[in-house]
């Protein structure tokens, strides 16, 4: 990786963290609201009547409504509100130690219920287990947030690769997850389209993965 790319990555991460810090109060409220909505009995009933992509659209629409149609704040709230972890174990090679970095989240009971209700079937090749692709929503909305807020350069792609390289080198993970890179790219596309079309929904982009696969596999 070139020095230029490294500089872009660090600038991007700095901007992302600076924005999140400046919006911490409203972000916490957004995360709490979304966590309570996803953990609710109402949402649980919706999951019995709708497919998971429709549920992602519903969560997105609720985030927009709560944030008064501020797409940037809604995407940021969705990024942290759909993370299924309270903290990230970061393995720091130089110090040979693991640091648990805390994330913004609701209390334990709501957090557990939310994780149980998160949509899991996002892609045609979602793993056949209870967890499925629940961890992919934060990747999708995080990349969409970066792409949507990029004025002169589309940081969404760089952000996606940064997350994977970061996880490979610092988090307890053996290798880069190709499916995470795919969902990051879909999030980047969603954020980019959102600049021109405010009516687009996440499902319209998430379905592209399946559409392209089956089109070229026939």
C-alpha cells in the first residue's frame, strides 16, 4: 500500500471519528432509539411477515424519521445501532496485548434482544446459521455514511478496505473477509446514489449482489 493511500486512510478515519465525537449526544439517542425499535415485539412481528431485506428498509426509514430526514445522521446512527458487538478486541502487535475498545450501545437487555432480531439474510450466500449476516449491516451503513459525506473523493471504497486490513492486523481475525468487502462496496454504491436519489432504499442496492451472481452464473 502506497504512502498516499495510507494518508487518505488516516484522514478518512480522523474525519469519521471527529464527526462521531461531535455528534455523540444525538448519536447516542439515535442508537438507543434504533436498538429499542429492533428489539421490540412490534419489530419481531414484522419479521414474521416480511423478508429480511424489507426489514432493513424498515429500519432505515425509521432512522430517517427519527433524525428528521437528515440522511447523514441517520446513516451514522444505523452504523452504530446495528453493530452486534459492545466492544471490539484489538490485538496490538507491537505491545503484544489485547485492548477491548467499547462501542456506543444500549443496555445489556435491549442490546441482546436487538441482536436476536437483526436481519440475517442479506445476500444469496448468507451462512446457514443463526448469526448469518447480522454483522454486515454495520459494514453496509458505515460505508454508505462515508460515501454519502465524501465531497471531493469517494472514501467509501478506502473505508471498506481499511476496515478489513485493520481487522486482519489488529483484531482477532485470521484473514480479510471477501464478503465484507462486497457488502462495503454495496454500501458505498448506496451512499453515492443517495446523493442524487433520496428515495432509494437499501434493498434496491443489496439485491444487486444476487442479481449479478445469478445473471452470470446461468
